[in-house]
């Protein structure tokens, strides 16, 4: 059958003048297509950030198809299996690019370094925060310890001051009491001395009156009796008493002018000394006190030649006698 007499479909491709050249062209086109697809896939797996877009066109220009007509039976044309397709599938994948691998390794190393630097910076920051926290805690502890020490010191000083004030008040009260006691003793002694002086003066006046009233008495000028004839102690009795008392006198001072101290002594009938007092001071208090102490030490007077002890006597003492 002639090709011109075969009816042509409306959307069917135009008839080809020869099948062998068409097969070769189609195979080459499919091979180029598969090769481009393989290269694009390999490139995409190596560098994910690079994207490519391909637009496929027919290897040969084709004319527009005529209008559709009634279909007529035509012999079935078998689908050819192109040889270039098998060739494209059997080819090995392209070798990786060393430059890309080196660049990827460098990028990964830079990322690792940056990550390590970040971790190191975070570690340093955490260490600084820990040191700062420890420093603040130590400062707080030191401040608390200093405050406690200051409080304890202030408390000790307060207690010491209170103790000093208390002791000072006690010393002042004690000094006031001692001064008051001394004043009382001095007042009592002054009153006693005045009373002794009055008593001695009265005794002298009485003796003088008796002496003046008894012109015919046989007693001496110093006699104190009221009778015409003396019935008192013997003439040597007073000297015996002075000789007994004087060894008991302890006087470390110096006697200036050999002053005389007169002491009135009252005794029991058995000779026990009841009391003694200065009726005429020597002017030297130390000598007067030494004489009184000696009389107290003597305690008992001996009896006179008549076996009696006068109840009241006035004895005189001089340091140089």
C-alpha cells in the first residue's frame, strides 16, 4: 500500500520518511536525558544547597498535527526498545569531586571548632558564675562572722564597763563608810577627851577645895583625902606602881623635853585594874598611848604595905625618868 493512500489521523504524529534514523535519534535523546538526570541526582546528593531545574525539549522539531478525522484501522506499531537506555543505566556513577569533599570537610571542621568554642565559652561563663557565687557566699559568711565578733566585743565591753561601775560604786560606798566611821570615832574620841578633861578639871577643883578646907591636915600638897591624917597609900607605893608599869611601855619615838603624862587609874580591892584615862596629857599623843597600853598590859596592881589597894590613884610618867 502506498503511504499517500493511507489515511492520517488528526492527532497522530506525521509519518516518518525512514524508521532507522528515527530510532537512532530517539535513542540518543533518551541517553542524553538519562545522563542529565544521573548527573543532577549525583550533584544534588553531594551539595544539598544547590538546586537545579531542567526543562526538556524534543530532540527534533515537529509540525502541528492535522485536524482529527475518522479513525481507520491501521497496523499496530510495536514500541521500540532503545539501546541507549540500557547503555545509560549500565554506566557507573560519576566520581566525587575532591574540591567539594575538601570544602565540605573544611566546613564541618569550622562548624566543629565553632561548636567547641561555644562550649568552652559556656564552660567559662559557668565557671565565672560559680566563682562569683562562691565569692558572694564567702563575703556573706565573712560579714556575718564580723558582725558576730563585733556584737561579742560590744557585749564584753558593756559587761566590763558595768563591772567597773559596780566596783567603783562599791569602793565609793566603802570609802564613804570608812570616812563616816572615822568621823564618828574622831567625834567619840573628841567627846571622850573633852569629858576626861572636864572630869580631871573637876577632880582638881575638888582636891583644891579639900586642901583649902583642911588647913590642919597632915597630908602633903598633893593629898586628895578628906581626913586630917592620911590613911591612904604609903609614900613609896606610887613609885612601886610606876616601876611595875614602866617596863611594859613600848615607845619607839624620841622624847623631846621629857613631858609628863598623868593617868587616873581605878582598881578593885584585889588590885584588878578597872579603867584608866589621861587626866593631864604630855602633849605627845604617842607617849600617852604607850602609857595607857602599858597599864592595860599590867592588868593587876600589887597591894600596899598595909595589905590594901587604893581604889583610885593618879600616876605620872616621863620618858626620861
